[in-house]
C-alpha cells in the first residue's frame, strides 16, 4: 500500500499529524488519545498498515 493512501485514510478518520521523527512520522488520535508511527517508505506492507490503524483505533483499510 502506498504511504500517502494510508495517511489520507488516517486524516479522514480525524487523526492528526503530531511531529516528524528522523525516519518516521507520528500521528495522534485526539479522541482516543493514541499515538502511532508511520515509516517514511513509499510502500508500506498491508500487515503494518493494519497494525497502525489498530494502534490509532481507526477501521482498517
């Protein structure tokens, strides 16, 4: 899955950009107060994308 598709899905589910790390982007779900990191690769495995969605409490893609 493309990274930009995952980020678009997270933003649609009201997750907010928190900050940039050296190799990751950190997103925050203000409603559930959960945080997850997204690696800065153009392709992200489907398994990792499901884990990120689960960590943030949003439905999987």
